[in-house]
C-alpha cells in the first residue's frame, strides 16, 4: 500500500516535466545468428546524470521495466536478465536502482527455417527518477538480426554487459523463518571475498528493505538475516551483492528445500 501511494504521487508530478527524458533505451543485437540458434539482445538504458532506473524488484518505491515484443512467427525471447543493482535510500525509503548507464540482456531464439534479415521490435515502459521527481516513460525500440554465419559485431561490448550480470549459484539458497527474521543460507565458498554484502530479494513482500541486514560465515555458507516485513514466502530468490560491483544469483528455493539453513 505504501508503494502504491508513492507511485501515485510520482505520477501526479509527471506532467510538469513531460518534456524531460531521463533514460533513453536502445535495442542492440550482438551479431548474426544461425538458423535454429540463439543470439543475445541488449536493451541499453542510457541514463542522464542525476536520473536512475529500477531493478526487477524496485524496493520500497518505483516500477520495474515492462517489455512487449513484436517478433515474427516462430521466434521467441527468454527472460530479461538484469545487472547487479545498487541501493538508493531517500527519506528512509530504500530503492533498488541503477544510477548510471546499464543494459538488460535477453536471448532471442530463431526457428530452423530462419533466413535473411529479421526485424525485431519492442515496446517498453519504464520509470525514470531523480531524488525529487519521477517520470513514467515509454518508447518503441527496433533492431535487425542477420541470419547467417560470422563473428559477433559487438562481442566486446556484450562481454562487458555480461560481466555486470550476477553469476548463477549451482546450489539453491535455503531459507527459514526465525522469529522476526528471514534467515537465508547462501552457498558461497569461503575463498570468495565478501566486502559489504547485501541480499536483494527478487520478489516483493516479506523483507523490510530499509532495515539493516546481518551476515556471518558458516563454513562454505554465507548466512544472511533479513528483517521481515510481513508474510511467509513459499520460495526465495535474489541477488547477493558482494560490495565490489559483482554479485551471485540465488536460484529459487521452493518449499521442498525449506528445511532449515543449518545455522543457529
């Protein structure tokens, strides 16, 4: 309810700066694709100084980006893959944001009979904010994908964008309810350096975003204690940021693996 009221207030102010463009998106393909194969696409979000965009879970306030694809029959795209987000606290409201240029990646799969030059279009909605105002923005993006062989056109740039994504953990993170805390055990080898960890929950609901998180080591586990807000989650997924711009993606842990974290 608090988030909905905040968003409503943001939108009420939007007409006053309707000419402003806080974030400009661009759709880019990494290179050609072979019939029946896949190619990486990027929605490059070019952010003006002083503005920010939002992660898939925006935190206490904000909105994630939504994308509607326009593809030829037989073509499909996978889920949006976001880089490790940052935190922005304003008046005690914690937001999960990007305060710089960033790219959201997605895989395009083409059918076996694909040929020629394929047009790819997408309509997107996103929220661009400063520390004082938010503007709901929208736009149509387009690119072309060549079906054929050859090296990627933008390999170096896409490699940089891929490095900004959280790395996937093979083993799911286990979780349990411990009083007013949500305790999460993240399988992280002891030799992985952790500077200033923070666990970004992927789904809205049970975690108090603005409250302080506590971490401790237990062998090859990193135990996170997250202050609860409400409810008991049926599963848990998120991104563990390590404090150096890198992060690990915690895969969804369903109720079947909710058997305690082994930490007390």
